[in-house]
C-alpha cells in the first residue's frame, strides 16, 4: 500500500478555502508561507488529503474543455453550464450528475459514496453540493462541500 504522500501527491496551494471554495478569485492564485527555520517567504504547498481536496475543487471550478490546448480535453466539470439557470429539481439533478462525472474522472477517488445538492434556505438561487468519496488504497473518506450559484455568481 502506498504511503499518503505517494497516494495523494503534493502541489502548490492555489485555493484558500479547501472546504467551501466556490471561485478561483482571479489574481490570488498562489499562496505564500514563511519558513520557520529561516524566516524567508516561499510558495505554500499542499500534500496528502489537502492536495486531493484542492484537486477536486479545481476540477469543479474548471469548465470541461478549458485545458484542451494543454492536452487535457476532458478535464473539468460541466457545472458552469448551469449558471443562469433556475434552481429546479431538474437542474439540481443535472448538478449532481455533473459532479458525479467529475469525481469519477479523478484517479485518486476509488468510490463515490454520496452526492447531494441542497438549496440554501436563505438564498434560493444557491445550493450546496456535498460529496462523500472514498480515496484509493485507503479507508479514508473525504467530505467536500462545494457552494454553487445557479443565477449568476456570488456577490
């Protein structure tokens, strides 16, 4: 069995909130950290489960086909197709389907245990997409919450 570092890999930190990220916030793609040993500033990295969380959120935030010129025509998620649509049962089911397809395309996800799409009570055009997945070579279960906005972006 692979150790956690090999299983999940490592990457630069690109997202601030790994539990409820809903946008890429242009202009703030790279995070930095101060090394305690030297006091010097360096790029922040993620490893293990946090790296997988970020990878899944980035997949949700990237429209399918956006990375085609870089050799990844199938990478991403179709959720962007629902922006501007009404929050109906049909569209919530489409959001669930698009989320399932994106999760199944991630090689570090062994099994999708559950996906739900729930409307926020105070904001009827917004939903929370909650995914529960089992990661490869492990009993680790990862829970993600991805806020999604049907009628336009969040203010």
